[in-house]
């Protein structure tokens, strides 16, 4: 039947895709198949968009101060290790910072790059806790479309990127991203520590600037590829995707910077509504976890998710 043929073709495509996975990664947790990580991400979406808000509907927000301080500073430490390992696996040893193909050998340095590529991806699974903390603390206004997209779809695509291409010029954006996360999670750790540390957070404004620099560096680095006479990097598709992502996020963060700082409109006291590709965008002036400073309101962001949660004016909530 047609259904059997379609399922047979689907399995053939699935087997073909898995055949391309780097064999050096097969022994790492969650890398044998995309199914476990897809299930984890679907459970994450179900919890943060439906189950979590339902559970918290008639409960007071959890404070979680100590847990958040530990979590944020643990991610500072993990991100520091990731950056160091990327540097020592090629970026300050053998890479040219131009056309750097993936080393597919079993040399110690190549295997070190495979390990840190996996560790970078796994850190994105750990960072799903960002949103879970928001839900448990009833910070519904911070569970935005961009935040959800960044924490779910990006790790899904990164799984394939790491599986096929651990290292090479495609890993530059991962190293830069981890560098930014050292700064960001340090900021969130201090912020979670309470009011007495607020005086050390004067550089909040520069967080968005740091993120913009990240996207510029990443996009410029991969743009080199298009001007090279020849480059033997094995997966050009990854270069194209990194360029698209870098440009996409640069536009969104630039918009936030202009609205919040150039025009001096501090949010959430004042919502700025703009149209981005025909979609109403509500820019949220509060800095979000994991580099998503801009809030594009999702259906759950006003505190109402599928009728589970009574409407809450999330703009009045203050970040702890």
C-alpha cells in the first residue's frame, strides 16, 4: 500500500541520515539516535507550554534563589571549560581561522574536538532549565517565542551539526557562543543573588552589545567561505545555516538595542509594538536567559496557556 511505501521510504531516509553520523560520537550519551533528544525536547515543550503553567496555576511562585545561584555559576564554569577545550582542540593550535576542515582522524587533538563538540551540545540540554525556572517562578512574560525557539529548535539542529561535523570552521560559532555564556550566566548568577549585588550589574546595557558582537563575529567568519577560491570544509550546509542564524539574530537584537537604548524606551513599563514580517512583535526590555534578550510574545507568555492559567499581568512582575 501507499502508506507502507511511504513508511519504507521514510525509514530509508532515516537510515541514510544516521549512516552519515561521525562514528567517533557513537559512544557518547544521546548520540546513537536523534530519537532520545527529540523526546527530551518535546517533553520540555509540553512542560513549559502546558503542564508547568497548569501545575503552577493555583500555586505561589517558587523562589529558588539558592538553586538559581548554583545553576548559573555552574554554567559559568561549564562554559569556561568548553571555551578552553575548543581553543586547545584546534582554534589556538592548528586552525587558520579561515578555511578549517574537520579532522576526521583519531588523533588526540581530533578526539578532543569531538569531545568538546558533544559537551557543547549537551550544555544546551542542561540549559533547558532556564525556562523551567521561569515556569516554576511564574515569570510567564519571559517565556517568549524567541526563548522557546532558541532552547528547543537550536539544540535539535545542533545535534545534527555535532553528529556530522564535530569541529572545523563550523565550530567557531559554538566557541563564541560559549564565551558569551560565561558573561551572561555570571550576570544572571549575580542577579539571582539579590538586591545587594545590584550595584555590580551596571553593565546590563552592554549585554545586548556583547550579543550583537557575537553575531557579527560569527557571520563575518562564515562569510569568508563565500569569497574563497576553494575550501575543503566537508559540510557547506552548516556554513549556510550558521550565516542565516547569525544574521537573523543580529536583526532581532539590533531592533531591541535601538528600541531600548537608542530611543531610551525602557520596557516593560512601555510596550513597543512593531511589525516584523507581518507579525506583531512585543519587545521585552528584560534580559532573558541564554542570550534571548528580545521577547516575541508567545501564546503562553501572558500567563494563559490553553485555559490552564488565569491571566496574569506579567509586565508587573519583577525579576528576582
